[in-house]
C-alpha cells in the first residue's frame, strides 16, 4: 500500500457523512488518502501540526471541510505550501450556509483556498483528483472516463424523459 | 508603568487606522494595552504563540480585528481561555463586509468570540473596558462617566436641531 | 448561596429552551446566575428597571437573548455599564435569522453588545464565564479544563472515524 | 399656534439632513410637528419619557429615524399606543442598510412599527399625513392634491422625454 | 351595524389563514372591517376599483397582504389617499421572504406603504387600530389595555421560568 | 403533427417534475414543444449542438431550467439568436436559490436571458406562449382567455372568503 | 413610417439615461418603438390605460424599467397578453438593487415578466428584438449579425491583450 | 522557451487589469503561462475549442476570470479534465459581486471549479502555482519562500505600528 496523497480533514465527527463523498471519489479514482477529524478551534495544536507536516508526509493535496465560521481550510492553507481545497458545510445554526461559504472563500491575498460549492464534498474529491491528474497520466485518464460516465447518465435521463413526456 | 491588560491585534498594518479607535478608548479609560500586527494566515506561528502566552503575560482581554475571511479572532480564541473581542473590518474586495462579520461571529459551540459591529473598533475598546470594569470599580466608574458624556452630546445635538428647525 | 454574577434575560418564554444552554454552562462552571423573561417591547419598564439596577444587585455580566428585531440586548446595554452579551435567536417568522443577528450586532458607537453566533446560547455562557474568569483564577482554570475536554472529544471522534474509514 | 400632532425623533444629530425631508412634507401639508434628537442607546431615559408622554402631549403619530441596530422606533412603539413610523437610515458602517431595515421592520407580534423605505423620510412624512388625514378632511384633501402634483410631474417628464427621443 | 373602517385585502385565497390574524385583532378591538381577495396581477381592474372607491366607501385604513413580487399594497397606495399597511407574506417559492419584504417596503418617494414584519398580519391589525385610535379615544384605550395584557403574559412567563430553572 | 415551436431543456432528469409545469401550459395553449435533458456541464457538446441547430429545426423559443451555478440558459443564449427563457431551480445544496437566480439573470450585455421567478416553470410556459402569441392571433387569444380564467379563480376565492369571514 | 412594435416605458424621467440603451439597440435593429414615462405609483391610470391598449395599438413587446419596489413591469403584464420585459434599475436608496430585481422577477404564477440583469436595458432591447425576430426573418438575421459583431470585438480584445502581456 | 503550463482566460478585455495580478504571480514563480480573452457568451465556439484542446497543448491548470453571470470557468471545466480555477470579478452592474461568486462557486456535482475570493486574481495565480508545485519541487520551494516573504512583511508592519502607537 502506497502513501496517502490526499489528506481529508474535517472540523467535527458529524461532518463525516458528508465528507465521505470525497472518500468515495478518491477510491473510485484509486488515489490513496487519509482521513482525520481536526478542529482549528478545539484542537488547534493538532491542526497546526497536521498542516506543518503535510509536505514531508508526502501529501499532495488537502481537503478541509467545516461549517459556520469555518477556519480549518484557511488555517491549514496558512501552514502548508500545498493546495488546500475547502468544502463549506451547511451545519445546524448556520445562516443558510453563507457563513461557511464566506469564511472559506474570502481568503486574503497570499493564502488561497480552492473553494467548492456548499456541501460539495464530491467535487472536492474530483478537484483533488484533477490536481493529481495534472501530473499523473493514469489519474487524468480516469477523470476523462468519469466525465464520460456523467455524460452517459444525462443521455439516459434524456431518453427516459422523452418516453415520459 | 503597569503591565498591559488588553492586547489589540490586527491582521494587517492597513487595519491600524481603524483599530486605533480602540486604542483611543483604552487610553481614555486609562487601561494599559499592547498593540500588534499578527496574521492568522501569514504569520500563523506568531499568532499561535501570542494567543498561547496571553494569560501568562497578564492580559485580561484580547481585541482582534480582521477583514475578509477573518480567522484571527477565532484562532486566538481557540488558544486562550481569555475573552476575545472580534472586530469585523470591511476591507477592499470584501463582499460588503458580510465575509468578515460571518467569519468572526459564527464560531462553533465551545469557542465564542465577542463580536462587535462592522468596523466597530471603538465599541471593541469600550467592551474591553467593560470586561475589566466588571471587576475594577475605577474602570466601571469611568464607563459610567463615558456614558454620561454620550448623553450630553445627544442633548446638545437636540438643542441645536431645535434651533435649526 | 452567593449572589448571582450573571443575569440571563430573554425576550419571551419560548426562548427558554435555547437559553437554557447558557444556564447549563454556568452551572458547569459553578457561576451563580439568575434568569428572567423580560421584553424590551412588551415590558419596557421592567427591562429598564432590570438593567438600571444590575450593577447594584452585584451582577458582573448580562446575557440577553432575543429574536426578530431584537432590541433587548441593546436597550439593556444602554442602561448599564456592565458587559452585555447578545444571543441572536432564529425565531419563527425570522428572515433566516438575519434580523436578530443584525439588530444585536450593529450597535452604534458608544454602546457595544458582545454578540455571539445565531442561537449561540452555549457560547454566551462560556463568554460570560471568560469575562468572570479574566479576574477569577478558579473560573479561568475551569475554562482551561473545559477547553481540554473539547479537545478530547475531537480526538475521540478522530479515532472513531479512522476506524470507520 | 396649535399643538404639534407629529413628533419627529432621530437617533443622532447627523440624521437631521435626511429627516428634514419629513419636516418639509409636514409643513407642505400644514401639520404641526415637533422635532427632537433622542437616542434609545445614549439617552434611554429621555427616549423613554418622550414615548410615555406622547399621548398626553397631544401627539397623534411619531416618526422615528435611526441607522444600524436601530432600536428607537421599536422602543418608542413599546411605550406608546400611538402609531410609530420607522425610517431606516443607511448610516456609515451600516451593512448596506440591511441592519436598520431589519431592526425596524421585524418587530415582534404585538408591537408594530410602520416601516418605510430605506432613507424614506419623505414617505414617513406623507404616511404621517395620511394617518392624520384618515380622520381630518382638510389633510386628506391636501394628500389628494399632492398625489395630483406627482402625476403632473410624471406627465411633464413624459413629454420632455418624447421630445428628446 | 356600522360601516367598515378597515379594508383587508390579500393577493390570493391561500393568504387567508395568515391574514385572518388581522381579522382577529380588529374584532378584539371592535373595529368594523371588510375582507376581500384581490390580485394586482390577476384582477387588476378589481384591485383598481377597490382602491379608487375606498375613501368614498368610508374606509380609514387598508391592510394589503401579498407574497413574492407583492404589488398589491403599492398599487393600492397609488390609488387612494388613505394609509395602506403592507404585510409581506412568505409564500412557497419565495426567496426566503426577501421578495415580498422588498417589493412592499421599498416604495418610491411620494407613495408610502406602512410595512410590517414578514407574515406580520397581527401587527397589521394592531397598526390599523392605532391609526384609528389616534383620533378615537375608545380604540386608543383598547390598545392601552391590549399592551397591558401583553405585559402580563410576559410577567407570567417570567414566573414560570423562574420556577423551572 | 406540426414541428415543435418551443424547446424545453433542463440540466438534470430530476428537474423534470418542475419543468413539467411548462409542458402543461404549452399543451393547454396548443403549442408544439420538445423536451430534452441537456447539461451545460455534463454534456456540453450536446447542449452546444442543440442550441446551434435550434433555428434551423424551426424552434421559436427555448426554455432552459437549471439549478445551482446554472449555465444552461446562458450558454444556450450564446449560441442561438432565439429568445431563451431561463427558469432558476432551487435544487438541494442551493444557497436558498440565489445561486441559480443570479447565474441565470445577470447575463452580460449582448446575451440576454428572459428570466422568470425561482421555480417559475409555469410562467416560463406562459412567457413562451406570449412570445409566440405576439405574432400568432390564435395563441394570443388563448392567453387572453387564460388571463380571464385566472381572474375568475380569484373572484371565486373572494366569494368563499367572504362567506368564511 | 410604420407603427411602433416595441413600447418602452419607465417609472421616472431619471431612468431615461439608462433606458436609452434599449432605444439604441432597437434603432440598430431597425425596429419601430415608442417611449413613455409612466409610473405604476404616480400615474396608475395612465399606466393602466397604456397596458390595456397595447395590443390594439399594434405593440408586440413592452419593455418596462423601474427601480426600488418596481411594480411597473408587473402591473403592465397584468393588463396585457403581450410579453413584458422588466429592467430592474439600481436607483438611489435602492438596497443594492435587490429590491428592483426581486419585485420584477418574483412574479406569481400566471403573470410572467421576462426579467433581465440589473440595469440591463441593452439586453432588454436585444430580447425585444429576439422576440420579434422569432417570427421576422430580417430581424433574426440582424441579431445573428449583431452576435457576430460581439464575437469580433472579443477577438480584437484578445489580440490586444496578447500584445500587451 | 518552454510550453505554457497555465492558461489564463477572461471574459472581457476589461478584466485584464485585474487578471494581470495572476500573471505577475506566475512570472514571480517562473511558471510559463498564456493569456487569452475568451467569452463563454460572445465567443462560445472559441471558448469551447480552447478548453477541449487544453490538455493536448500541455496546459496543467486553467485560470478563468469573469463577472456577473460568470459561466466561463464552469463551461471550461465541463470540457477539460484539468483543474480550473475560477476568479469571480466584481464588474459594473454586478449585484455586489454575489452574482459572479455564486455562478462560479456553486457548480453541480461532477464538475468542480476551484473558486478563489472576489477579485482574487493574485490568489488564483498562487493556487495555480501550488497545483504545479504539488509535483514540482522547485515550484514548491518558491511557494515556501513566497510564504516566508509574506511573513516578513507582516513582521515589519508589526514593528512600524509598535513605533507609531
């Protein structure tokens, strides 16, 4: 078993159900990953250490999901030169998801976070694969095939609807 | 000169003009303070060390101002048991200030940030004084006097307007 | 039994379920409190009297929760030199909580309200404890311990997820 | 000179320029008014007394203008059985006016504020006139005439534009 | 039976459940009213005729409730010199109620609508009573009594909560 | 059977239930239509080809429904000189529908999309009929009759409510 | 000179500068138009008469621009079977344009308004041309040519930027 | 000179001033790039061809900036397996930037766009470098050095402010 290339982190155990969508994508694309619960607010030292050691542990990309005032992605991005993908999560007591979207997206100049759609863990997984695929022919080919499968699903949907209408 | 009780930190030098409003209030209330530029994203180690050492250095309250995806207040609150006051700043490229308001206000359960109004550095200074005043009779009296002065200004405004109208 | 240090007030009896989260925290931190239903709009005289007498009755902090056009925290802050913590509540007919958030947060210069997240009664309790803890070593130590317990919960969550994945 | 029927109040002297639009309308409609600077937050006792005495002093309507977390209209409405018209004002540091709009509009059941558009002091004056006009034939006729004058202005505008185009 | 003083209109039969709250208040205050379904968009001629004839039919105030792009209150206000109270309704497919709030509130200079909170039909009824009460001592006294009853309900809630806590 | 005049397209099969409202209207107005599932993101080539061939296939109007970052209407409008009607759909994970509303409505100068209300598929069908009706007397007459039927429904609702009240 | 096919109406003379963009497009596409200032709120009878007579006067499309609580497009759509294009205008005192966008876009089922982008008068003109072009080959060809010219402008921009970079 | 690794595209020539920030970063990181003006709406065929050929031309990442209903990033992402970075641009007539933020961010499942902050072209350049750096040691080292330089700037700012205060 090779070393993980993608680190998936999330602010709370309750985010797992959603973030598991990223796991499924990475498994489908045969990309090694590791998964951790790490909170920028409740375990800042661990989050700090995780981000600082990411390059040396061989990670290529980090996916960070969090809700509300979601600082995990930004703090991680502050501490690693790797690309960090942020997944805004609409948690309970969120103000319609705007809080996590804006606290992940609106990073200051110098420290980007690659933000995906609200609850977009699947897309975070695909984006991680695309980043790896940009220098890995095999992964790139799997992405091409995946996009082809999306196409087929739409075409089948089209046929079904034409039958219904 | 006694040790600072209030630590004022801000994400960027460009926030000083605004955050100086908090300084003026603390000087008016005769409360010792210290002021630092510290970025959760550009100097995470320094921000980390600052927050971790705050109690031991004798601080009673921290005021943190930042714009955009403003993580400074939250990350500081994660690392100190002291009350942290957050000042959302409407920086350029802010989405109308919503980004800094929501990334400071919407902290997860367990790690509060005492958030004041957008650009409310004056109020952050007063709130810091109120926190100190809750166990310091002299400061409390100065707050009472300050509130009296606000009243007088309104009463004077009232008289001027009645003359004009 | 010692005198209450924290006054918890709320605009309506229906806010009790939520505001009880602040009660639980204060009990956990062994801080005496009192709790009242008081409306800035329906019992303005009582709200007025409550705020005016707060210092003399020995309170150190007031926590005020209200929904919609939430004026209770602001009106209380107008009438006491004590720090006032505002809890925006997402009541029915609220416009997604924005109304209570903005009517509590956006206080004018001179009269701050320490605002916490939407429905953030737990955090209001913690913030009250932090304010008291800033001059009370015992309470400060309990906050340190509380933060440690948050950490452990995340670490346990991390272990469980690693087992699942 | 007869007693004022309309009380115009505003949270700060700086609101006078805007609130003067209501004055102009009332003068045009020959309705007696009084004007005061009164802050729910900086002069709560005065605001309180003003609202409590309004009926006995012969007022029929109160117009209250304020910005930010604008509590003046609501607090006044809490303390008088008279109709209170609220004018949300877009002050500096306002979050695009949303704060004053929502803190005036979203009053809880039992205590309405008749809210007009952002910076709508002219309309507040007209609404006050309409309220008085609903039981005063002369004022009602002046409103009818005023509406006729609005019509003529549009018709003239129409003619000018047809010439231009 | 005397002539109705308040006209309650609504854009759709489905708004009746909500608008009935205004009916209940008017009955409680012993104010005669009439109720109609009238759409600015589906029955513009009827809405037009209703508003034009309102003064002559003896109405003193009109309450108009509508959802989405809610034009009923504004169009009615355009056609009568009487005060028009607008009730924004959060209908299905509404964008969180913002559409009806803004289309009722943000009337242009010259044609005010007295807007109440989202779904605030009760408050619309009270405001109508206050408008009538501003020139009718009996109604004014009923409002005073009503406000007293609100107070008592809060005081009872306070007592219950103190027992619970 | 004559050639379809209206092309109804949607980004996903799951949009069919909603978009079927447009179908029903077109059938009621006896306007030939075709219906397809086509995604700007998952089947860009098909969407491209569809739009490019629309004029030659005899279509007069295209209705495009999509949710989230909804590009289908805009991309179609880019590739055809025909009027394109956009239906913003509030899909799961949408940020309250704002995303699809703004990505359909805010088209740059030169490439309009005729946007209808959130989930407004019925109105999209009517608008398509109106466009065809602007040069087809029969369809125009059916629209006039349809508007009459709306009126009658409101009048019946009015009668029912008067009976209830 | 032939009869106008497009009626351009606007709520106020001050909207002419913006709405003139629609005029320029119609002239470029050689489509006859008429232009009027008509307010749903200040000249409701004229707006009413205009819309009612539109079909008989030979109009094919109406473009209605208005700001704030913008009811002109909706009220016009209520009174004519013709397609009505709504142009939301960001007037002074607008709440960032949201008010006019939502009061034009969110029309109830049965009465669509074809809404274009905020201040999108140019696009309103193009959409009107597309509606006419859907049954007029010459106009359709001019739209095709217009789209070609947009393309060329981008291509020229591309060349200039490649030289600069 | 080696082949470009990063393609920078923008919807309009007027976006160049902003998008040039990405250029400067790539030059600083010594990464070859190409720059083009390409509109999803005005030159759909060119945008289509650009995206389809990107992999074969050797690109590793695409940066797409656009304002309003910004479809360029999404349409490009639909047509390439490469990672696409989206830069929301606050253009004139934008609704405060929300339109471009949401039309870039809220991509449907399957087709991610790595979105950066409003007007965040600098961060888009850095993110592109991080993506390349995840498999290129030299670029990674330059990012580490860049982050060090950000740190030094903050430390210098800190010193200046301490001198001032």
